[in-house]
């Protein structure tokens, strides 16, 4: 769909850039040009971008650090709005932590531990933003965003609203506060006084990540959701798929739940490998793996 000159001018006036490669803003380092890319500095700029695109029915994707995204090599004719470093303030008041959506989860988790708090030490190795973590209900080592999240400020139907988090708003890798239903702009968390071991736990979790995860390669982390009663990585390993390679994409020999970009992986390499893993695991175990990574294109 050719974009109207009027919308193009509006987006450029709001600071959007034309033709940005998705490989430059995703941790997978894969993906062609997206038509427009903008990083709003505040909620008003965000609202203006959203309403300009909506007026013309132009597609929008709201993203954070791109650590759970796989974008097509063909490029995407859409406006990508990243809530990142331009909206990344956070503050601590007692056990209360308030974060802009673009703050990095690892930064706020480390800051909370340094301030004598616990409740977020599991999050310090997750390479996403607070907004992305709320949208995905990110979790690790028994911790989950929903355990500590108290309220969310988001843009929903063009309005900025602050809502308390209720039971059921978030579930395993699912959240009521996620694009396209809502754009998270700020999140409030309730943490607890450190029991004296928070730093030790955080260091231990990060050491486990370095030991068990292929952090030396670009990836989007675990590609599949954890199926009820199983672990995706174990099912993939049992199916003999560690090291399975299609083009530049490979099931990590270090952690079978990860698909890594060993160099020059294309979107098709990864999607074909995902389908091959799903098919082989299903034949081997009867379990159909569901992708956790968000595929765009
Ligand atoms: C090495 C590695 C390790 C990882 N380990 C873990 C782990 O232990 N646990 C875990 O849960 N995940 C893990 N991940 C996956 C990923 O980091 C998380 O899913 C993270 O929460 C995604 O945040 P992001 O800011 O990168 O979001 P993106 O990848 O940019 O977006 C993810 C989704 O969230 C939506 N979204 C993003 N920001 C907003 C917003 N402000 N408002 C509304 N919707 C939004 C997007 O539309 C998209 O659907 C890992 C990834 C990597 C690369």
C-alpha cells in the first residue's frame, strides 16, 4: 500500500526515519528494511505517531529492545515505534520502583539490588525493555513480571490510562498490556527488602546463563514456549536436533531451546528451522511446540 505524502510528512516531522534495517534493532540481527522507524521521547510524541498512522490505516508495530522478534528479510511496509533509551527513566522510593517502558530490564534489576531490594534479581540477564517484559510477562528462575507488577500506564484507544494490575491480566508469556491492545509507557513494581542474598542470587543466575546459554551468538533467546509438563529444550534435544542447521540458523548445541544466527542467517532459514523442529519434536514426542518469538512478516 503506497503511503500518502501527507502521512509521510507527518511521520518525518515527528522524527521518524525512513528505511531502517530490522537487523539493526533486533538481537537476532535478521530482517530487511522497515518503511519507518521512530523513537518517541515522551507519551505525547508516541500518541501523535499512533494517531497519525491510525488516521491513514497505516500498519504499526510497537517494539522494545527487539530481543524477542524475528522480522522478514523482505522488509515491512509499516511504522515501527521503539520505546527505548529516549524513554528510559526510572526511580526508586522505598520498595516502590517506577520505570519508563524503554528502561532496560537488566539496568533496573541491577539498580534495585544495589539499592538493597529483592524481587527482580532473576531479571538482570534478560535483554529486553521494561515495556517488552510487561508485554511478554517475561520470567526466569522462578520469577515473573506478574509477581511484582502493581500498575501499568499505557496508551489504549488513544488515551493514556493508569490501571492497577489484576489477577489474570498476565499469564505465562501473555499479558493484557501488549501491542496491539496497549502500549506500555510506564510500569510500577513493588519489591521487598533484601534478605541479604539478592546480589548472590543475581550473580548465580547470570553465571548459569553464561554457562548454559549461547550468548556469543545473536538470537532471540528461547524460541519456543514451555509446553505444559515439559521443557522445550529437553524435547528438542531428545529429538536429536542439537546442532541441526538450515543455512545460517542452527539449534544451539549448548542450549537446544535457542536457535542462533551463526552468521548470515535469513528469515527463511530461521522459520524453516522452527517448522522442522516443530515437526520432528511432534513426531518424536507428540508435543507441538508453540513459538514464543514474535514473527513479523
Ligand atoms: C539471550 C536472550 C535471553 C533471553 N532470556 C529470556 C528469559 O530468561 N526470560 C524471558 O521471558 N525472555 C527471555 N528472552 C526474550 C526477551 O528478552 C523477552 O521476551 C523480553 O521481555 C522482550 O523485551 P523487548 O523489549 O526486547 O521486546 P521486543 O522483542 O521488542 O517485543 C516483544 C513483544 O512485546 C511487545 N512490546 C514491546 N514493547 C512494548 C510496549 N512498550 N508496549 C506494548 N507492547 C510492547 C512487542 O510488540 C512484541 O510483541 C531472552 C532473549 C535473549 C536474546
